[in-house]
């Protein structure tokens, strides 16, 4: 009987520790994203989000996608080759956003596809200039 009570207490203690660890993990992730000022998230059913903190407010753009899309290596993220229809904050930072997306969603697991043509976008020519933009990732 005493052994059973001791085992129950050990399980409860382990669950409490697990919950505390998860809370600290989530809080550290939120702090990192707030300090970083941007985040990329996967939503449900093939939706992806790029979020950026502007002032005290988080703004986001959404990309549609497909998991295990036919005709492509694996996952597809649909975007515009021309970003002129996106909000102003996106247009002003499009090179940085594209680099972050490219870094997070690596080829060949992910393929960026132009919504209009349904053709894969060559990420090496996705940028407006042929420059090394790697320093922008630190912003």
C-alpha cells in the first residue's frame, strides 16, 4: 500500500516537473521571438506565416502551401514572384523576409512556387540584386 502511494506521488511530481519545463520553454521562446522581432510559423493544413514585430504590434503575412504536393519534391509554399501587392512593411523588408524564409524552409524539402504560373521559383534569382544579403539575416 505504501509503495503504491509513493509511486502515485512520484508520477504526480514528474508531471509537475514536466509542466514547469514546458512553461519555461514556451516563455523562453516568446522572449527570443520578442527580442528577435520576427518569427516564422507553420499553421494547419499547409498555411505558413511570417510575422514581424513593428513597434509593439505583431504583423503577419500568410503563405498557402501543400504538404507532399504532387509534381514537387515534398512541400510547396506558394508566393508571388512580384511582391508589389504585399503591405508596405513587407515591400520595405522583402529581401530580409525572403532570406529568412529561404533559411527556414530549405530546398529540397520545401519548394517555393509562383502562384500565377505554378512554377518553382529559383531562389538564387529571387532577390532583386545579385549581392550577398547574408548580413541582413542579423537584423
